């Protein structure tokens, strides 16, 4: 016990406090940006220290994107909430990204097509789950590789990188206005477990290796509804519906996300704008620890993400992505790169509004934000001691015996990390300072009706 105050003092200045996504070894070997220092002429205030550290890390304000034309936003909104995009017309994009759950669903793992209800009440007759937690949709314009494994991105040459490769044609990408985000909605509609289903509809009858046929079939469905034809043509002036493709639908959903789910008015934003009183003293202490330590190497930039991938020693639960001996494992980024060093690595989550977006981790095994911050102290011991007893009953028996394998590729900078409760408390308070009050109630995003006339989840 006598050693703890000394440890606390070290951590408060510059220890390796790692949060929510560990920092990879390749980043550790690179020269780090110099940390700004204050004049020795006067003792700086806590706010001044945080401001100098933040500037030294190059973390600036998040600038809202340009407004999206209203007609495109309205089209994207109804498409996102309309179950017509699913094979059996029983689930929409937003069933797993509910405004009432901060664009998640409150579940460790989402429940896809074939189920009923939403949020905590959603249930599948066969107890089937999607392999991963539903990621939040806030500020997606600032997140470059999309999905938790980064399988949708734009490369340095400006080419779209997706699981469908060249099948996402130039004719489709010509409609894209929001980079990789415009391509993201192309893929949930292809997934049988998420939206398309295994049987019972014309989309399910299409072979998996012909995604273009699914996208054409969806446009055929939409084209039978006169209101959709009018909305598409209003959203894309000068274009006839018959000349459009599902790239236009995907781009519209992206436009809705960009326009309606951008948030940059948290206490942290007001602090960055010059208001030293915007955050509480514990939040400022937490920000100082955060900016002094390695957390800000991975959680940097305006959205507080490095847009890279890290293995932070989280247990594997659920049905898996088809990896491992029995197919119930999930190799994360390795599924995209094929590099064994990327096994169990997932994208660094952006931290804005993180207070609202639990459960945490790629499989949602942490329901409490403070508990997830605490996970990074001796994370190897935390993983070894983890039990699924806190999970919902259907997931309790699904944890994989892969703890040793996960630790084999754990981010090296997590080694030796140990920090005391006061630091955990303060950093958690800093996380709360990232919440924009406007994100607390998103009920206005749910349309009363959609053009298909199908029920809208979230009402």
C-alpha cells in the first residue's frame, strides 16, 4: 500500500495509461510529437496544463461537415428505417442502431433478421446473434476505415476498398459523396444473418458471390413505390430513378448519418474553444492523465481515434465470424489483411459520446465505462479472470477458450500497465466530458412512417 501514492504521482504525469484501445507497437517505435511546455515564469493552472498537453498532441477541434441537401437527408432517413431493405422485410438498418440507444441497441451482440422487438426486448426464436456489437454511428465522417475490422475504406490512391472489390463499380461510386461512408450501407443488406435471410424471399435466393444482383433487386423493390421514385429524383436533381443504382441509396443513408449524427458541442469542445470552466476539476485531471500518457497516441485527432487497429485483450463470445477450429472465433483485422499479427485486433473506437454507447468492446462484454477503463490495468490478469456471468443467459455459454491465444498478440504497450483507482475515476470523468448534450435525445430522428408502410422500430 505505501507504494500506491508514488505510483499515482507517476501516472498523473506521464505513465502508460491505455484506454479503450491499446497503442500498437508500430506506433510506439515512431517519433512522438513534442509535448508543448509552459513558461517556468508562473505555475500553470490545471486548465493551462491540459491545453498545452492537448496542443502538443495535435488534438484539435472537431469541425462539423458541410450541411447535406435536405432532400438527400430525408431519403437517407427513411431508407435507414425502412424494413423493405431486408429480405423478409423484418429488420431495418436502424433496428440495431436505435436512436433511443445512442445509435446502438444496448446488447452485447446484436440480433439480426428473423427476430422480433428491438433493444433489450429483441429476441430470436432460435437464439441467434450477430457476431459483433453494433458500433455507434456518431461522427462517422471522421472515421476512415469502417466496420470494426476496417473492411470498408478508401486507400491512399482514392480507391474504394471493400469486400466486394471490383463489384462495387465506377457507376456506383460515381454517386458517392461521403467517401468510404457512402459504401458502408452496401454491405449489411448482403449479410444473411443481418438483413437478407437464408430463405423465404427473392434476395435470399441470390447466390452470395453475386452482390450486384441483390442491389439490383433492392432497387426494383424501391422502384415499385412511387414515393421512393419521387424522393430519389428529388435527392439527385436531373437524374431519373431508372438511371440510378443502389449506390445512390447507400450514399443517401450516409448523407443522413453525416448530417444528423455529427456532434461537436460537448464540454470538451467548449474547453477547446477557450472556456476553461467548461469541464469539472476531475474531468480536467482525467484529461491531464489522458493527454500526458500513451492513451492519446491511439485516441488522437478530433474524433479521438487513430483509425488503426489494436488487440486490447477482450474475451471472445458469441457465434464468431467463422474463424478457428470450430468457426466460433473472430480474428478481427486479420480477416481483412491476412496478417497473423492482426489477429484479435479491432478498430480504435472514437471516444466522443462514449458515455452513451455501451456495452463496450467488439463483443460488448463490458457494460460499464469505468470497468472498461479499469480493464487496461493488468489487462492480462483481467482477461484470464474474466467470466461471462454478467452476460445475458444465451451468451453465458459461448465464451471461447482462446484467452492464451488472445494474449499472444495483445498490444505490447499494454504490458506492465498498472494504475490506481483515482486515476481510473478521473479518466472516466473525462470520458463523460466528451458527451454532447444534443446526443442525449435522438427521438426526432425516427420517422413516423416510411414509404413502404412497414412498421418503424424505435417509435
